[in-house]
C-alpha cells in the first residue's frame, strides 16, 4: 500500500467536523461520486452504508493524501461492520481516481434499508451526539 491514499466519504465523514473529530486533522477534499453503489440507511443507526447496485450513483467527498496513521484511525472508527476496499470514483472534473471506500459486506446487507440516507437530516438530528462520541473514541 502506498504511503498516502485517497478516501471516498459518502456518509458522516463528509462532514469536516466529523473527519477532524476522528482523525485530529483536516484534509483537502473535492466533490466526487461512486457509480454502481447505493447509499442506504442502516436499521437503527444514524449513519449509512454502501452496497453494490447497478445504475446507482452515490455522491460524496474525495479526501486526498490520507496517511497510514490516519487510515488506521478511520479503520478503527468504521469498525468491523464495514470492509475497506479500493474503488474508482469520479471527481466533479470528470477524472477517475482510485480511492479507499468503506463498504458494507454481504453478510450485513440485511440491515440496509432500501431508502436513501439524508445528510441534512443527520446534521439536524444526530450530529452533536455523534461528534461527542467520535471525539471520545480518538
């Protein structure tokens, strides 16, 4: 694995305050999308998960220059529910870039609700408590 990687964030990590609470740092980012993956709600959780779905498009942020230490913090934050894999994402300028993405593995797909996750609703309803928990974990 290279010393630095890109990360595609489609859920809570899109929020700079959450990324900073988890990693202790801010990273350059840009708009990007992941094609053929759907961002779904997770039963009983305020955060989303990704699963393959032909024709779906998930919008998010591409963070560049994530170092190994930071990637370890992100892996611990995302825990065993997710599996980190490399996928190609498309930036707003049309470039295709390899990025690490936290996907929901098939054994957890039954927990995904076939409704889109709402970032604005998460900000209104769950962000303060979520931030406090993220800061305590670091």
